[in-house]
C-alpha cells in the first residue's frame, strides 16, 4: 500500500512532500515526491515513526483509578492500550513497580499478577505492550517474584529504583514529607514516620545484582532511576545499567553521558517546564546537550506536545525533536527494527495533523507493523485501510 502526499519526518531531515509503501508489515519504499503507484492521499499531513515509550506508569492509574478502587486487570490493560495507540505510541514498556512489600498497588504480589496479566493480554493488544519491571532496592522480598517472572520470559526491561528519602528524587526530606502528605492523604506525622521507616531500610545491592545479572543474561535493557550523584551513576553502570532514567542533578546527567548511558527524562517535566519535586528540568538537560530521549512517565499525552513545544521554541529542528520519542529510545532499548522512517523498518507509523498555533495536535491514524491500530476516520475507516494494506 502506498500512502502519498505526506510530510515525512526522517531521521536526518524533514521531506516536505513524499510517500511511503508498506509491504508485509515493513516500509518497502520511502520516497521524496509522488508515489510510484496507486496511493491513499494523506493530504499533506505529517508522518512520523510510531512512538517508543520506555517508561510509562499509567497502568497503575488504570488498575486503581481511585484509592482502594480496583478494576479488573483485563479492563485496565485494554484501556491503557487504547490510550497509548491514540497518543501515537506503538511500542510501550509499561512500568510495574515492586516496591511496597506485602501491601499496596506496588506490592510484589499485585505487581506479579499485573505482569502475568500483561503477558496474557499482550497478543491481542493494539500496541507492542512490554513490561518494564521496576525493582525497589529496599524491598528484597520482591526478588524471588521478579526472578521467577524473568525466568519465564515475562519481563522486557528492568530498572533499579531507590525512593528512600534523603537521596535520589527525594534528597530534601522535608519536601518528601510534604509530597507524601499531599499525594497520599497522610498527616505530617504519618508522612514523617513513613520517611523514617524508609530511611532505616538498607538497600539490597547484592540482590539487585542478582536481578540485573539475570536480565543481562537475557539481553534486556537495564536502567537506573533518579540518579543524583556521579557515585550513584557508577554503581548503576557497574550493575549493568545502560539507561539513566530521570537524573535529578546536572552532575548525574553529565556522569551518565560520560559512562556511555542514554539519558531519559519525563515528557510531563518537559511540557510543564518543571519537576514535580523541584529537581532538574528536562529542558535544562536538553540545553546542556545531554538529553537522549523522553518517556511518558505518568502521562502518554504529554509526549508529542512536549517535543512540539520545543520545536516551536526553536530549541530543536522537527526531526531531532521527534527522534527523542522514536529512534533514540528504540536504540537505547536495543530495538533496531523500529523508530525510523527507513526502508526495512517495521511500519510502525503515526499520522499527525499539526496545528498552525498551539499544541493541540491530532493523531489521525496509527499503524503497527502495517496494521491500523487507531484511526479517527480522517484518512478513511480502519477497515478500508487494513484491506488496502
């Protein structure tokens, strides 16, 4: 199938008018100018590769949209899947946290059940839905659960997290107490007691190494999380991390770059221009020349508007802005078959209607491996496009 009358966002430039041909789920031709055969016209809209999101925590809100209000896992996963496709995402690493011990949404029992549900529902998903297992290094009881899931091939990425107050994301203990009280409805006394309990739990680095050794044996990407010092970056790099997620200081971002790690920041931070916890901004990392990719973090709808805003502010040409969501995260995760409009790549594509002003873009049609997974009807019905393909 040819799709013509496109503005193509290639890895190295933008082609004002071009066409692509999809065959057997891949890009068979990418050309400047008109199509070389019968084509569906896109009317001058912009075609980009499908977004590759390495860190999205939205599944937790789908499972528990309000405190103590659980939804069936298949309903939660289906809703997340639809939201991701509508946002232009074609590959998503759903963040599942093993962080809270015996209770809570992030307990090892509930996290393990969610991973198994994702594995069971993945074949029917619109997007390539993968598991990003977040191992909290102060929760050693999660290790056997996570090890079992890794051994069964149900995990696609591992990150090491340490949310202990006094370091990392919560270097300012008073700020952590204020955040915990606001976010979880705790009193100041309860939040302080929680902080003190977490600070008393020692990190289980030996167990963390056992987890990352198993992940490395399966060639899975490993990420650090909330790096705040060069020393922390060195520890994480030694454990096998090749991605630094959300560094909270510039010195940590610099150390990650020096260590050859890809630096990943959150799209909500980029869109809002500030961190929720007062740490370094994504824009500052970008302007320092240290940013490799953006991730959804807690909102998939922030990704495209964030890079579009940076392009509008003349911080980046459009092809480099889109690369932060596509080819760069794909390569950081070791995915060589997607992320770029190039011959031989998977036909994971998103057709965008970019506004002349503002950031309210429309994602018109999304393809995964050449099959329509989202359409608002602008380019024709999903059924007609699937038949044409």
